[in-house]
């Protein structure tokens, strides 16, 4: 801090940090943004801006702090003890600051209006080659990472998005420090794998899409981006084949039973042997 005390530096002085860190945490508001300042065990002063969704994480982060304080982030609520300017070495004050809001000031004011979990509408302005999609949400550019575009697999955002397209998304995160907003399109959509989960126990037929040393992947939905499930070698034939290609080839239609669906881990487990057993049992009853 002392290294930054140079002529024309503008200083804002606040009351000293409180040693009663627990009391400071107890004063956290129910919602809204605050600037939290604390002194670590080694004497380092650190600050961060957080909202109500980050308060629990913040409390864990400052465990063991020597002292702390809460500061409002809204200009009309910030009341320091005093603000001062250091003069030049000859004692003359020659400092000058812009009074008009800068682009960063406008961005900061806009970011303070955003909240995690809320929806917003914007226009796609750029689809980057590395997969990120940039969206104008009222003069500020937010980003949608490729995993947040669709519940289904896509190779590139351009497969379903175009520049100029209007989209509605959920706000995943507002990073006041880096001035970054992350959005999600899929958060506003029902996960189609939940519907597949309701089909556990059913028999379906689909093409083999890929062979791996431990089994075969089969697409169980009649669409190009349909979900695929794994038929492990132990569920591919009886007795188990040493190699999946001994039983099926890519493109072959395979009848399988859906035996497990895990939407969280994005995994579908299938069985060809159980599907055959059901077919045989039904044939005996005919």
C-alpha cells in the first residue's frame, strides 16, 4: 500500500477493521452486493465483492481472519471517514479526475442490477472459434460456454445459434471483480435425459455408433443427436465376448434394454442380453 502513496494519489480512508469477525458476518444483509474487507493471519489486507449466494463460501474463506469490515458497493451508500489527495512534492495540488462516467463505471452500474438465477434477453454478437458465444444484454457483453448451450451434445455453438439471434438465458454468475457475466441457455430447458430415465426397463432398438474395448455404444433415440448408452461386454453376449466387434459392428441395429440412467453423470447403461431374455420369454408365452 505504501508503494502506491505517490503525488496526486487519491485516498479514501475508512474506519478501522473490527476484530469481532463473527459480528461482522452477522451483519451481512439478506440479499444484495457488499464489499467485504478482512485482514489475514499474516497481516495481508484482502477484499472481495460478493452477493447473498456467496456469503456462505465467504464465511468459510475468512476463517481465522484477524479483523474484518463490510462496505457498501453502491455509491450513494458509501460514507468513508474522509477522502484526500496527496499534493506534488512542492506542496501544490495539481490532481484532476474525470467526472463523466467511464465505460467501466457504466458496466459496474449495470452489473449491480443483475442477480444469479434471473433470466435476461440478449442478442448473439459473436460465436468464437474456441466455442464461447458472446451475447449483448443491454450494452454489456455476456458469455455462454458451450456446455451451457444445450443438454444434448453439439460440436459447435454455430450448430444451433447464429449471430444476430435473440436468446433468453439464465444468469449463472456475475463476477464483479473481473466484470464477467456467465449465461446458460439449457438452464431454462428441461433436461431430456429425465424423460429417458422414466424409460428404465423398456426395450428399444437403435444403431451401434461406436465400439470401445469394453463394449458398444447404441443410440436409443430416433434422432441424429439422440442419447447414446453403453452396452458393456458383459451385457453384450452370453457368454461375454472378448471383443465387442465379435458381436456387432458400427451401424448394426441392436435391441437393448435400458437398465440404468444417471442424468447427473450423463450415463445410460444398456443390456443386449437382458433384451434377448425378455424376447425369448415372450416367445414362450405366445
